C-alpha cells in the first residue's frame, strides 16, 4: 500500500525544524541563494583550472603526434626543425597559449551570456579576431625564431602573408569553440543554482505545511482537553453527596488521566495499547459514577496493539457513547471497544446500547466528534474515515479507519536516508 507522507516524524512535528528558519515574508528561504547571487561572474575553481590545463595538454599531444607524422611523410622544405622535438615544442606552445586565454574567455562568456544584441555579438567577433590574430602571429614568430631554421622571408613579411591568406581563421575557430564551452558552463551553473533554489523552496513549502498542520492540531487539542475535563468534573460533582468514597476514587483516577494527558500532549500519534489504557482509565471513572450500571468490554487483536493511532482518538468516542448513549438508559449500559486489522488498515470501533429516536442516533455530532473528524483529516487527509451509524439491536457504532503503521515503519525511511 502506498504510504502517506504524514506531517509527523517519530520524534515530533516536522515543524520543530523551523525554529531557526526565517519568516515567510521579507526573507529568502533557508539555503536558497537570492536571485542576484546567480553565477553571472562565477570564478573558475582549482578543479576547473586543472581540467583546462589537462584538456590543452591532450590537445598539444595530439597535434604534436600529427606534426611528427607529417614530418616523416612529407619532404623537407624551407622550414627545417632545429631539433627533433621542435614540432612538439611548437604545438605545445600553441596549446598552452590557448590554455592561458581560456579563463578570460570563460569570464567574458559569463559576464555577457545573458545579453542578446548585435552590439554584444559584434564585440564577441572583434575579441575573437584579435585573439586569433595574436595567437597565430605569436605561434609564427616562435616557429621562425626559436624552433626552425630561418626562412627566406623576414618575420614581418611572414606575418603580412599570413594575414592576407587568413591563416588565423583556424585560431578563430578554436576561439569560437572555447567561447561556446564558456557559455555552456555558465548556463549549467545557472541551471544548477535554480534547481537547488526550486528544491529548497519545495522543502520549505513542505515544512510550512507541516507547521500549519501542527498549529491546527494543537488548536484542536486545546479544545479537547477542557471539554474532557468539564465532562469528567461534571460526573464527579454528581456523586459528591451520595458517594464520597467513590468521589475520592474518581478524583484519584482523574489525576492519573490528567497526568497521562499532559505527558503525551506533544505526541500526535501513540501506540494503540497506550490509547486503550487511557480509555480504560476514563471508563473506570465512569463505572464509579454509574454505580455498577456500566459494563465495559475491550476486544483488541494482538497485532494491532503496536499500531500508531492519533493521541486521544478513542476518548471522545467513548465519552460520546457515555454522554449520548448509556447515560440515557434506565438499566445497565454497555460499551464495547474493538480494534482489528483489515489489510493495511486499522479499524477502531466503539459501540454502546443507548437509545435511538426514529432510527437515528441521538446527539452524535457534538464537539468531541467534530474535533475527532478534524484531527483525522489533518493527520491522514483522505486516507481516513469516521462513520457513525445505528447499531443492530439499538445503540450507536462509531468506527474509525486509518492506515496501519508502527514506529518501525516511520523509522525505516529515516534510517535509509542516513545510510
């Protein structure tokens, strides 16, 4: 069965993690970079610089291997290498010149990547032509002065000839490739930042949703506890004059109930066994009040005792059965509590033998029942149900159905994430 992402963790509400979070208005979400911090001028890190150096070293090796192969296959011309490694030195010099120029080109691409106009396009072309001509002339100068025997033409005439024949266009193509890599890097960084920003915004929205659910559940609990206390004190007051000893026992049971209620006030879900203990203590108080005219039956399947259920989910239903059911009877009242597992669901049933009018239960939609519906909706959404119907033979049946899960089920995703 698909699990619902409950708004509660094993150790308490998710919204506790928001204590250090900024407010919703006027502040950026936690861990989210503001829009103006996008990497418009993202500097190159050490790893990127090493990758650039490694890339151009590989290019130098490949071009050097090609030059050596050509020197073995082609006849000797006017340009004779002074040393056997002169072609290697020449190609590595050209490659490392582009390695030095790559960071500035990446910076240029990062600074103006979002600009789209003919002016910026012309700027990129002019810069590329200047760099291509400069690299081509520098390579030609090094080849003529350092690595090869002097050519018939002077370096100035060689430079003019190279410009007239547009030999620098090879270097311009290299510039275009480096500039494109700079654009690609910048767009990738922007995409990664925006993706992280969207992810953090989604996480904050989930936290705020959990915080809202926590606030609503807290409000519902503050309604439930005074309601329960008022009804119990009313039962105590009914016995003050006719059964003082019973009143003392009821006060003692009431103190235990209040202590349990306060100890578990921060827990949205508790094991069913603990919830049954609380309901049984409440029914102990009611049995004292009814002076032996109240019979209680509890039938629970062993496998559902560890199932997590909403805190104080049974008490309003039991209280409803007492107030609107057995208290209306002249004879002996009966309350039956059942819990069973049906597939991947837990079904809780509270039944009484109170009277009905015209086939309909009497007074079943009090504050306790409405509160219970609201709490179930907050915790489980559409994966829960609360049904009230007449019981065969008289009385009322209140049935709650909710997803079956235990503390082990809630811990498993956290353990897997940590692993």
